């Protein structure tokens, strides 16, 4: 197994296109509804051992549902030994400016590392989930096609008319030149915690953001790739404490999701808005920040939370 000093997480982005018979009746951030429906459909598709918790199942390390949706750490793991789940190898990314008056609907699914192996299962499960109905209105969505979207936005048809074409290998994200200044736009609620407390707009800082991002990418590379990240974590974390964002325009967006597992409403609020960062001398942080546009950061990443995009700014702006 190769060890690397910068995050290398091969990934693929797939755009799912659906049709529905009426205007869209889903919440602003529908990730919980889609993720929940995906879980039910995927388990129904692949589970051969009924009425048994995944953690007690002999097949938990070989089952597509368990690996993708429960993601138990392997028995030999050196990380997260006390946890029942590692980071999931997928992210649902919802596209901005969805036209709720349309009957067309689409979103991206990003498969991280070895997660690409399970794409056929996910295509079938999303197709099934859509037909089962999404959200409180149980709105039916019919899967039309799936495109493979490369890191530059170029699309090629992967699935259409119930036929799945041969997949291209996952790619490592190419790092562009370091800008002098960037703007980060948080496109979905960013939920960070420190000392068991949610980070508010007033307390948001680069150190807590980067340390959370670094941990996520480290764990993703450890559990889902052949190139685990081994870098000077202490030095990076220490350096991050000397840096901060500028021109912070953040606000708290409150929303809740219903957890069928806990049979309760769960608060999932987080920060949305923009921040700016002067990148002079911050070369060491650039690979993590750029990759984070695909990995997301914070709580609820698999359901689309913690999504952000980076815009290069002129240093004088």
C-alpha cells in the first residue's frame, strides 16, 4: 500500500436525470429524503439476510448495502476502532437553481475511491427509490439516464434505456495553479462542531474548518483508497490556527430531518454563505481545499450537506 503526503482520492461524478409527473414538491435541501429512500431501496435489492442488524451479519464486509450505507470499519483497522461506521464512500450533491415548476429533476452522486465499484447497485437503487416515492408527498421520480461528468464538467452518457455502459476509471482531481485569493461559497448547510457545540457564524474560523476537512479526507483515503494520507497532521493543524477567513458573510440555516431509525426529528442546521481567503503562502493547504469541493465537509456529507465551491478572485478585489 502506497503512502502519500497529499490527499489522493480517485473519484467519479455521476449526474442522475429524473422525470416526475407534477411540479417538484421537495424541501430546499432534500438530501435526507433521497438518502433515506436510497438506503431502503439498496437494502431491499441486495440484502440476503433479513431481520438482522448489519453489525451482526457475517456478510457485512462483502455486502454492497453494508459497505456503501453502513460502512463498518474492517476488523484490522488502525483508525476509528471505537466507531461503528467509517465515512461513507458517496456524496449526493444537489445542483443549485433547481426549477421547482419543472418536471425535470437532477442531482449528482460522487463516488469516492473504491466506492465506484458499487455504481450499478446505486443506479438500480436510485431507480427503485424514485419509483417508491420521495419525501412526505411520496412524489414519484422516474430515472431517465445517468451521465458521467468529468472534473471539467464534460458529460458522457453512462446509463440510458435500462442499459449501463462501461465505466471509465476513477480519476484523481487535477490541482489548478494556486490563486492569490479565493471565495468559498457554501451551497448547502455546513455543520461543524467543537467541544460538542455547533460552530456559529460568529465563531467560524479557518482552523476548525480545515481540521474537520483534513480529518475527513484522511479517513476517506484510509478506508476507501490504496493511498492513505500520511502527512504532518500536527503541523498543518498548528499552522491553520494562524490563518483566518476574510469578508465572512455567513448565516445559520435551520432545518430538521426525520430519522426513521430514531423515530424523531433531528436538527441539521448549518452555515450558508460566503467567505474569502488570501492564499499567499498557503500552498500546503490548497490541495485539501480544492478536493473538498468533491468530498464536502462537516456533518451529513452523504446527504449533500457541507457542499462548497471555490471561485478564484483577483487579489485586489
